[in-house]
């Protein structure tokens, strides 16, 4: 073990005595700050500039951390500064790209590709803080490994940073935890630089990479429990984690540093120079949004993966997106477990969502459908038709109340699996067929006809994609999922709501009255609207309001932290027309504003011309309840169109419905 305060791999090890703690750097103090903060609400500024008393507290906490997390010591002991930042380059004329290289543990370096201005990422089309693609290098005593690569748009920046860390031809292993293009897009370039390197991944991962690299390469398929020894204690253990969120996913654990490399799992789309999760409250909304979009549809797989990890002790989770998790590990991992457990327990039914990974937009569009379904507390089981085991397909379809099929290519294993699917469906199952926009889709009408021949008529018209999917396309797919989920769960929800509340309480609750409003929002090419009555002013400085938004509302996806919207006030005795219009059940993707007189507010959201007043708002935080999100927003602008007008009031007789 290195001496206290000694330099380890270019970084100073954590001080082991009080005197050394007093002389410690800002980075070293930061390493222990989150623990102190939890214990006493200590502010970072006070601690970082504090004297002996505060440092004694910090030293005591550090000693406890060292005693209780000995296995994670190598990862916690080094606390990097911001690392080396490359020059900023522009992509597409205006999007800023940059790389950041830093040592995160002994013999372990990260190259983070910072995509500062990315504003849409597949179905999470409302990114407020860009994203990152994190790659890692481990230099063992005898072998060197690269874990995950980067997006191809970072080719010049990433490869330049990589060459500063490893000589061409010196890498022994390229470990692919997941093969989506944002993590594997530069693997062909890595193989050009390191032609003798062995690519390590799950069996499914290596199959996908064959289609990406398009030439022979050395490979090693690993399964759960396999290991690779890099020397110097760096033994890499592999844990299969399929469907988080692709079937090829695995986790890699380095015994020497107690770092768990998870690629997409536990990540978030958040771009900053902070390498680690230093401010929990700032990151939690982005962590939750990412989970809801990508991981909640795979809640069972999340729980399975966490069970596989068992009692494994890790001091850092090195994610593929956003900051690495070190300071708030219990909070983030507990969130995954709790959210996934709740999602599974609430499921009133299950839908099988069948897609073809690494084909067109099948994966991304299936995720949008799945997100819409899970918003209604209906479970999802996602299967890749190109790699699924036949028996698993039969079992999943057999226990599902509905089946969603993204069109596979016209030939190949995924298309062959359609025969098994059609032989497995049963009477009364609901069916949805949707295009993948892959260029060689099996026609949706052909698949629909085959279901009809089995006695199953799709519940909606087939979803068709005529151009490269946009925000509006993803919105239409998500809304289709929500409509499907509601058709499976609504009766049970209504009966459960009535049964959960006594008639007397329900009548008393109904005496709480509210106003009548229309919330309108726009994000990119997506637009939404809803009637709202659970609205209240919540603050003076700054002016703020709260709105309760049901979790299965279509507009909920447009009201994430950082999003903007307009609250339109309806006029007393003059609201029937607008209320009737916005209470209609719109088909997925339909224009909610067709036939309604609107203009654009300053924030871009539709402003209803018949509203007597309006408020432009920005979402600042969200609080979760059992079936609603309480959305707190700051008012940024507003005006009154009819000074003598009064806002319509909404009175109920009973409180277990709107």
C-alpha cells in the first residue's frame, strides 16, 4: 500500500493522519465531503476552507470509510481534479465537442467525450445538459485494456486523446460492455490502431460487432463469472446484464480498484467537467428521467442484474453516460432497486415488446412504445427477435396480455422468429404492429394480415414511419404505448381508486375546488396539451406554481426539469368549447391544436387566444406521488388578455376522480 500522501499514478493518495489531512488538497477533501454533508448538513465552502475542527470531523469520517470500505479503497483513495481538457471542436457547424482525460484510480484512466449541446438522444428527446460518452483504460502489470469506446463524431478528438495514453499496438483487450453506436462506433478505429487486440464481449455483443467492423478480428466471448487477468491485481470479472438496455449488455468489475463498469446502466445524460457525482440534488432529476426512459421498461432485468452482483463491494460505478458515481452510490443504487421493485409490484398486466436490435430505428422506437406502456403501470418484457431463445419467446408471449411487434428485416433470424410468435399468440391478446424504418422492413400490412389470420385484429392502425424519425415520431409511438397500457389497466385502476377510499372521505375531498386551465407545451416538433384543475401558486420569490400531472398523461414527457410550457386560464362561463376539445381522446400523434386559435408564446409553446390570461413557465423540480407528478415551475412571463374576466372554477362532488 502506498504511503500516506504518496503520489500514486500521478495522483496523491488519501492522507492517513490528521496533520496530513490539514495539508490535503481540495480534491482530497472533496472525496470525503458527501459523507460529512449527510451527517450534519455541512456546506462545501465551509468545509473546503475550514480549520482543524472541521478537518478532524473529515478525518474521522475518512477513517470509518477506510475501515468499512476497504475493498473499495483503491477507487476512493484517488480524487482527480478536472483532468486534461481538449480544445473545443464544432460538429454540424454549432454543436460543441470536447474530450476530458483524467485518472480515476490506480492504473485507470477515463476519456470522457463531452457532447455539450446534444439536445435529443433517441427517445429522451429533451436533453437539457447534453451528454457524455465515457471510455476507460486499465493498464495492468502485463496487459492493457480499453473498456468501451465513443461516438464516431468524436473520432479525431477521442483518438488523439487515446494516443496520449497508449501507444499504437500496445492494447491487448478491447472490452465492449454494450454495442450501441455511441459506445462502439470507434471500435473499428481501435482495431486499426491495435490490430492484435482481442475484442471481449457477450456472445450477442460479438455478433452485433461483426456487422459493425465488417472484417475478421480476434474475439473472446465471455459469460457470467468469467474473468481476465491484466496483472498487478487487475482481474476483470464479467456479469451478464441483458436488456439494460440491449440484449448484449454486460458489466465489468475490476478487483484491484473496486470499480464496476456498467455502460448504460446507472447513467444519465448530463454533461459537465465534474467527473464524479458531486452534487446529488442537481443530478437526481436527470438520473430519474434516464431511468424512466431506458431502464423502467426493463425493471425485471434491473432487479436480476442487481441480484447477480450480490454482495459485491464497489467504490465507484463507471457509467457510459454522465458523471461517474462515487460520492452518492447508496442513493443511486437504492433508487434503481426501489423504482424497479415498485414498477414490478404495480404491474396490472404485461406487454411483450418485440424488436430487432441493431436494425434501423427498431430499438429506439420500441423504447418509446415501452415508455408509454410503463407510464400506465403496465409491465413490459422486451425481447430482441434477432437473438431471442425460442423457448423464452414462447413463454413471454404466453404470459403477456398484449404483443407489440416492431417490423423485423424481410429476411434473417428476426424474421424467422415471426413464425414462432404467430404460433404462440392466443385469443383475446391485444396486438400492435409498428414500422422500424430500417430500409428492409417486413411490410406492416403483411404482418397485420398474418395476425388477422390467427384471429387477432390489431387494436390500432399499424404505426408507419415515412421519414427519419423525429420528436413527433417518438411522441406518436409513446402515445400509442400509453393508449395500449390504459386499455389494459384502466378498469382496474378505477375500481382500485374507488375501493381505496371511503365514500365519506371521497365526498369531503371533493369539496376542494380548483380552477380550469389548459397546459400547453412544445419541444422540438412535439406538442401537447391537457386540461388541468390541480393548479396552485407555490412561491413569491421567484413566482412559482405547482401542477399535478398524472403519470400516464401524454404531456408528462414534455414537462421534465428544464422544459417550458404555458398555463392558459379559461374564462368563467366561456370555457365549454375549449374544454370539450382538449378532453377528446386524440389518436397517437394527432395535432391537439387543429382548429384552435393559437399563437406562439415567447418560450415557443402554443398560447390559446381565447384564454383570459396566461403564464409562461419553466419546470424547476418534480415531486413524485403514487399516481401523479407534482411539477413546480417558475413563472418567466405572463399577461392578462381580459382584465374583467374571471377564471373558471371547477367543483366536484367526490374526490376519487377529476
